[in-house]
C-alpha cells in the first residue's frame, strides 16, 4: 500500500467518524453527507488501489 492510498484511508476514517460524531451530538441529519462522502472516498481509494500493480525489475 503506497502513501497516497494510506492517506486516503486515513481521510475516510476521519470524515466518517467526524460525520457520525457530529450527527449524534447535534442531531442534524446534514452530517450524514460526511458519511456518504467518506464512503465514496473509500470506494475510490479501493478501486484505484486495486488497479496498481507492484513494480518489478526489468525483464531480461
């Protein structure tokens, strides 16, 4: 897993947790948008992370 992918997963965790906490504390449903955006970011990270192949040395 490369650095960009790790950062994306960290962002996903932060945004989803923030949305959930703020939704529970304030009772405002608008914070569900944070959860949706976090899930979409995670989906994007998962899809792009799967498309990368490990770098190998030159073939003879």
